[in-house]
């Protein structure tokens, strides 16, 4: 069972910061999921949103808050404090005051310093309905693949994206790097802009058949889409299931019982504890999860 910290460990420390990555490692994760975007000067940074959201960012005189990440240079982005504000929906999230947006290389270096067995799920952020992002798709995929080779994790990573055109490009450019097809409700449907070279109509709108056609070794569905049938059909085609974002003890246990291969969670401490409890043979939903109730 692969337990991956989501954006580091978003439930514990402000997302996509180096301290959040450290918190995930402290929790004992087997993998980390991060989001990658490209700056105006071609640097890869670990950041989820297309813009600097006011609820996450503080900038001198507020200047850059609201700006697009792809229109700012790395130096400009480094003037923004992305660690001081916590999000109310994560009551146990700790601030990381003064944290700056990190580069992909910095994040991976931190993880590699702690473990040489960590898996990296690198989400290439690309909205296929945004022409400006589409125009830079190839450059972003090339740079991401170059980076994973440069830091030497090309055998321990998934290139992961909702935009399956990213997966098409990655297959062409670096067929040996494993790919993970993200999906959520309505993405795999006829006429969807998210399915790259795959036409859902040709596959009866069956997402697992679509993942096989795109050549990904992992399907990464919203956990609301996961049931025994999806897991069985994926495994029948040698496709692993990496589901997200599972945070409640009952949901974590249910996903483990359904036989998923990996879970992306904001609370990797809880998930790691539940995996350990299961391997000890404790009853599902026993003490470990209870400790987190009322979080
Ligand atoms: Mg992500």
C-alpha cells in the first residue's frame, strides 16, 4: 500500500512548501504528490493554482497577489510568502512562516536526502481549456521529464495529469517513465477536452479502457469513483489504482479494503497508522482512526 502525502502533507503543514514535504516524510509516507507549473522564465515550481491566491499568499504591498504564476519569474515568485496563511478547512494545518515557492529540484532534493526509496507523483498542471497553458504544454512536459532525469528519479516517479495530452506527449518523449492518468467525474466523457488522443466514445466511456488506450500504468480517480468493479477491471489490465484525496478514517479503511494500490491523502500520519494497524490485524476502524476523530 503506497501512502502518498498530498501536496506534501496539506492537513499538517501549509501545502506545497518544503516544511509540508518534511511533515509527509516524518509521517512515514512511501510517496509524495506534488503539482508542477512553469514560471515565465522557464523554471519548474511546485505550486497548485494557476494564480497566487490571496488566501494562500502574502506579497509586499500585496502587489503580486492574484497574478498568474506563468507570467512571473522565479525571482518575482520568491518575494511571496506562501507559508504564513493557513486554510480554515484544515484545522490542524500549521503555518510555515516565510516559506517561499520551491522549485521541483529543491523539493525532490529534500525528499532524496531523507530516503532513496520514495516515490514521486509529479502532477503536470495543465488546463486544456486555457489556450495560454496549451501553447506551453510541450515545453512543460519536456522540462519536467528533463528534471526527473537530472535528479535521477526517473525510475521512481509517475508523470501524473488530468490532461491526458500531457500523457501522450510523455509517452512519445520518454516512454520508460511511468504515467498516471488522473480522472474525476465527467472528465472521461464524449467531447471532453481532458482525454488527449483517446476518444471516450470509442471505449464506451469506460475510463479503465481509456487509461489502457493512453498507455498509462496507473489510473488515479477521485475516491468517489472507486468501487470493487473499477479496482478489478484496472487490475485485470495490469493498471494500478492510486486514489485521492482520502482524508476520513472510514474512507481510508474502505479504500484499503477495496484493494487500491495507493492513496493520496492530506493526513499521511493517519493513513500510515491505519496501514500499520491493518497489518497488525487490528479491526478496521479501531483505535488508530479514533484518535483522529474530532480533528
Ligand atoms: Mg495535485
